């Protein structure tokens, strides 16, 4: 009977409107959830019946076909926290671990990450972020895996070269240098820190003595307590040489010899003292040490060594490279965050906890570096907000409410007609 069909159609309409209200309520509830993507109800008409003795069909109501994910970009909010990451474009972060009793890879747009007690980059649920590891030189390679960044340390590097830029006063008196009284028998001195193979720092004093017009001796000395066979408290020479200048104050030539043998070293550590581009070697004689009438002073002293260091902080760039900044001032790439792309990302399955899971309809994940292959780039120190538009959701809520009321009217009308039909027997 068509009246019973009307009741059934009205019932399916009520159910459809209720489901849409549930979806809208879920969207509104997650309007402040990081990385959340709104859902949209997609309805279809139910099976129909043919009209007896005529043409056409009578519908049997509506039903929910699917809940479609709206994957539009959410607004980015700056947080200033280096491990907060946002995706700009298509793709998902990959996290792996145990969630609700299932150990698998999950996908998320929520980049609220931190470093756990074991040094792994993890989300707030403890699932480990997947990425590409880097070797000791900072080169990234290999297959994606748990991204370990918090236990790195910087190995020391021994000093091999010391660079000087200075002026030695042409008015300095001529004198003879004495190893036993270097301070009073030198015209000028300065200090530089050098590092041995173990990363130990050594304060080295370099003494310059004018021995003739346009000629200088230099002697590098350290405390004997830091040298094999040395005497604590006695300055011991570890390198020396000569500098000559022309009548225009330019560095004419330079010589040097070194015998730096710190405690713990198997062999003497070679040191190259660079005082500039002397004329004899084809240089200008003005880019290092010069001899002019102004006071003696050093304008630059540099060396290429450093001690060991511990991880102080990290930073992540748009390509997902995680760089560690160490206490010795060095910076090294520790790894690279991976991003996954899908051919049908709206078919991923929600499993809670801001996580999505691969399905047969979504296709296989294509995991690679951010910014390549159509994958999103990474914005460090930011989070992607929910893409829920509250104004739009409230408009949809009003429409769903009216639909519910209209379908309930269909049921009450059919009920009234059935009552009239029953009353015909009276």
C-alpha cells in the first residue's frame, strides 16, 4: 500500500537527517582539533518500486551513501615550537606504533610532535614519526623508519689550520726573544684556542718579536701541562717561524715549523699557521699580517677545530630536513621527515586520535621527501587548524533540521490518512 510506502520513505528521511546532524555535530565538535578534516554527508535514493499498470517508479526514501572527507587546506597558526609541523599542500605525516591494540602505520595532518625520552620524534600519542635517517656526515639515505634525533652528539675536530689577520707595528723596537721570558722579550702577543684529536681545548699564546727592520720571529707556546713530557706552569714552544715585510709593509715571505704533541696524541699534531698571501707566493701581501706604523693589533684569529658537543636544539626546514644545533656551535642534518601521498586520500579511514588508516579504496601510500612528487612542503613552528567552517556548518544544520521536520510531517500525514482508512469501517 502506498501509504505504508510513505511511512517508510518518511522514516528513511528522518534517519538520513539524523545522520547528517550527527556529521555536522562531529564537525562542529572538532572545529578546534589540529589537522581535522570536515566530513560531508552524501545521500542517495533508496530502491524503487514500479507503478502497477503504469510507467515510472516510486522511490522508497533516502539513505546515506558515504561520508566524504573534505581535504581542503586548513589555516596555519604559528606556535614558535620547532617540533610543531604543518603541511602546506597534499599529503600526510606518517607515524608508526601501537594504537588501540593495532601495530601499524597511520597517517595524520596533526603535526603536534615532540621528542621522547629515547630521542625519537613522536606525536602526542607516542607514535613514532617516520623519516629518513642521516649518517655522521649529514647525508640522508635509506628507507623510511623511526626518526631518531634526540640522542645525537657532535664529534670533535682537531685543529689543522690557524689563520691570522693583524698589524705588527713598524715602530716596535728590535730585540731578541727568550723562551724563558716570552712576555718581556716580545713586541706583541695574542691568544688562540686550538683543539686536539680528542676535542680538548688548548690555549695557545703566539708571540711576535721584531728582530730587524722588516723581519719578525713568531713563537707559539702552550702550558707544558698539556703536552707529552711537558712541565706544568712552563710555557713550551710548539711552533715557530719568521715573517719578512717589504718597505711598503706588505708580507714578503713566511716560514714555519711545528711540533705540537698534546697529551693523549700518538703522533705530533700538524698545525698550519696562515699569516696571509705573501708576495713570494704571488699574493698581494695585504690579506693577512702587515707591518705599518700603527699599533700592533690582531683584527681576526680563526682556526678550523672544535670540541665535542651535545644536542642543544633542532630546526626543521620546508624540505623536512631536521638539523641539530650542538653546544659546540656546529650544525648537522640528523634526518628528514617523510610525507605520504595517496591517489584517493578522501578514502582513508578514520580510526580516532587524529589518525587515518590506509584502505583498499585509498590506494597505496607513496612515501617520500616533502615538496617532491606533488607532496606537501613542511612549515616548521606552525600547526594546521581544522578546516571546519562554522558558518557553513550552522547553515547545513538548519537545512538538516528543516528536512527532519518535513519528513516527520510526511509520517504524521500518512498516519492521519491511515486513521481515516481504518475509520471507514465504522
